[in-house]
C-alpha cells in the first residue's frame, strides 16, 4: 500500500527514511505532511475551478445577447431595403433589450 502512495507522489529516494533501530517517526511525519499537502492542493484546485465557473456564469447572459445581435447583423439583408439615405446606407434601428427572468 505504501508503494502505491509513493507512486502517486512521484519517484524519489526514500532510503534515508529507513532507520536502523526501527523507529517509524520519519515515515509518520512524511505520510502526514504529504497527505496534508495533497488535501491543500486539491482544495486550491476546487477553489480555482469554482471561481472560473462563477465568472463564466456571470457573463452567460451578456454573451448570449451579444451572439444574438451578431446573428441578426449577419442577416440584415433579409429584412429588405427600406430606403437609402444620402450616404447610401440603410436606415435601420435595432431595439434589443434583455428579458427579465421574472416576466419571461
């Protein structure tokens, strides 16, 4: 079992942990510190991923609205020609407002 734990940590020399009098204090300290380090790193990874998810979730509605406006601007020629002004530009006004979640 200890071999699997050491394999998950990486390959390094553990010969100095073998004491001649059979004292296992070095092994106990090693296992405790590496276990606490792994738990700390796992908590840091979860916090980073949670923060990234929150940032993406906050921008979800703005990104969806921006994409819809982009799609509408790609198909502006489908609307038809209303009139040209003096600069040969079409006179369109797009009034796009986000819906409130409560009103649907």
